[in-house]
């Protein structure tokens, strides 16, 4: 990484409150230690298989969340 990137980041965070800096540090730590994923849930073998099967699925067949939400609102007259 070049110094321009660090300078840009330092400039953006120069006047940030401590709470923001702590969140940024936690975010960077998460990016660096991405191998250590902690899940607060457990999946059944069937649920995990469903997710695993979606990894290489055709993304063009997906429905956008906004479209799904809008369709559900219309369907149930919300």
C-alpha cells in the first residue's frame, strides 16, 4: 500500500471520535483475521448443504431484495 492511501485514511479519521476509531480498528482486525469467523448460530446439515449449493449458482436468477419486499407489500396489502 502506498502512503497516499494511508494519508487519505488518516485525513478522514483525523477528527473522528474515539468510538469511530475503535469500530474502524475492529473492522480492520476482522478483515485481517478473516479465517476466524465466529458464528452465533448453528445450521443443520441440510441448511449448510443448501448454502453450499448456492456458492456457484447463477446470480442472474436471483431476485433483488427491494423487488421482493415491494412484491410482498403489494401481495399482502401492507
